[in-house]
């Protein structure tokens, strides 16, 4: 342990004084010392905060907003319940706000000896108590919106029955804590969420759940960051293709879009599928995937149809997916997923949250002016939400290109050589919240797509082979698209 405490025992006090003289121990705060001679007092106290609480307030219960937030408040307060006298204990980097109150109750979480964390029912009741402060950040309780958001999170993770269990436990606990009024508030609040009484709720999350359209707030925050950056970026223009080049360009769009998803054919095989309707007997479904993507890319209405509002966005997702996957009855063409889907350990948006998340995120991106910004935003939204059992990546790129076509731009192609770059950039945005690689790749794709010759089959294939665009790159290399310039 990096902290030591002053002792009233004379022998221990003399030993500590000797360590201080030898500079092997230094003082952090009143009666608190450390053997760490390099770290900042704030960092050491933060790391050893439980030890400090146990020493000065044995048997304390971490409660109120801290029991839910599990960290100091914005003003640096850490709330605990102990004894009969309320006061504040100032420490480097944090202040212990000690509230008079009952000791640990059955159900409180034991954090080793002499320290507990308030149970969820107790934390709910404590945070529904009347709490007044001149500064909102210094309140011992979360505000109503934050409490509702916490309840929504419990519901997202554990289901609606968790709120029912929470309410039953809180009502049973309330008399022991003299929180009968708080239990009544909890009853009204949880019933409003579960029974759809929006008038009782203030949190957007809780109100959306009451309307039966809950959403994923973490994804919404990620999409909001992306939309904000896209709104400030300028991208090079991508002229629309002449009518005589669009079918061949659509072939490459369909070929490469399916390659990204693992539907791999040789160029000649894909040509025979699309233009000669020669479907390989061994892989009819894969062949239909390429054909469906090609048809959607060449359909004059579909290739430029864009959603007008959130409801139209959901409708168009269902319609476009039904056409894309019409031969894949096993994946539910046009039906939003009912079971969770994932890649490796990464899980996409929970089925219960799909519709609400799509509605919320569409509204966030409505202000984007450039076609490439709108298209890139919707592409990432569809890819990240993953609303269907299969076909989400191809569908996402169709939404991207529809926005470009509707805005008078050409359509983007992600060649095989940039497949790894593309997937790596999406991963960086998803897991790290870093949109910069994604932005750079968009520019590369614009240059590649503008430079791709589509006057004839021979000319197009020769250019792709010369540039290496048909070869799957082993790793990220954002400069590959420049070979087409």
C-alpha cells in the first residue's frame, strides 16, 4: 500500500517521523503519508481512496450519486454515508462528502472489510431524495434526467423485468431507511417508463423507451461526433458518369462491394454472372448477391432515391434490403434482425434498439450539406447499427452512393486493394471513436473512383490490373488508390 496513516501509538509515531526525516515517506494530507516519492498527491489519493475511506470512516457506505457514477462528481465530491454528522473531508484532488445516515444494509455490496457500496435499490432511493445545492455539480443526488438515463441503461442491459425487480426491492427497503416518499417517487418513475407515460419523464432516453423506441446512446454519441466532423470537411468533387459508362461502373461497384463481404469471384466469373446470366450451380446465392447489388446500382429510381425523414429512412432500409437479399430467405429479406449479431467480440446494436437508434441518428445527420458527407454518414450508421441479419455492408454502400447520385455526384467504389484499409478505418471509428482515417480514406476513394476508366471492358480491366486494385492488400496502405491517378 502506497499510503500510511498517522498513529496515536508512540512507537509507530516515532517510526513514521524517522521515515519522514530520511525522506522515504512524505505527507499527502492531514494524517496521510505515502512511500511514493514521485507520484502526484492527487493520483495517489485517487488510487488509494478506498484505503483512506476505510481508515477514517470504517463501515462507511458509498452512496447517493457516487454509487451510480462510481467516480467523483464534476466538482470533485465523493459521497459516503457514515455516522451521525455530515461534513466534508478535503483531500488532494477529491473531497469526501460524508453524510449522516444508516450503515450498510442487506444487499449492499461489500468492498472488502469496513467499506460497502449502496445496492441498486438503495442508490435509487437515495438519488430520489430532495437535494438542494447552489451549484448543480455539488448535489449529492443525480438530477432526474440522469436517474432516468440510468434506469434506461439497466433496462437495455437486463431487460424490463430488472426495473420491476428493482422497484420491488426498493419498496421493501424503504421503511428501514425511512424513504417511503422516495419509494413512491420510484414507483411513479418506473411505471411511467414501463407503461409508456411520457408526461412523467424528462430524459430523452426514458421518453424514447416509453414510446417503445429505445435507442443506443453510446452509438448516438459516436454518430454525432462523426456528423460534426463531416459538416466541417471539404471533399474533392466526383463528377457523375456519362450514361454510356454507368453499367460498367455499376458492375465494378457490385463486384467490389461483394468482395468486401467475402463473396469472391474472378472478374471473368462475375462478368458472366452479371452480363450473361450464367449462374454457377455450386454458388447460386453468391451469384444472386452480385446480381442484386448490380440491379440496385443500375435501377434509375433506386440509385438516386434518398430518405426524406426518419420514417422514410426505415422504410427505404427495409425495401432496399428486401430487394438486395430477395433470394436469401434464410436471412429475412427486408426484416430487421430479431437476434443480436456480432463480429468477433464486437456486438452491434441490440435488436430492441435498432429502430429507435436509426430514427435518432437520422435526425443527427439531416443538417449535412455535401452529398459525400450525407452519404458517408448514412453508410457508417447502417454498417454500425447492422440492422439486418446479413447484407448490411452492401446495403450501407448503396445508401452512400444513392446520396451521391441524388446530389449529382458520381458513385464511390471500394476496390479490393483498399478492402483492408476500408475495414480498418471503420474499426478505428467504431472502437476508438477516431474518424480521421475514415476521412482520409474517403478522399482516396473519390480519387480512385473518378480515375477508373469505364469506356470499355478491356480498358477498365487493364487499368485495374496495372494499378493492383484487384489484389487484396495484406494491411493498411492509404496510398494504394493513388495508383489509379
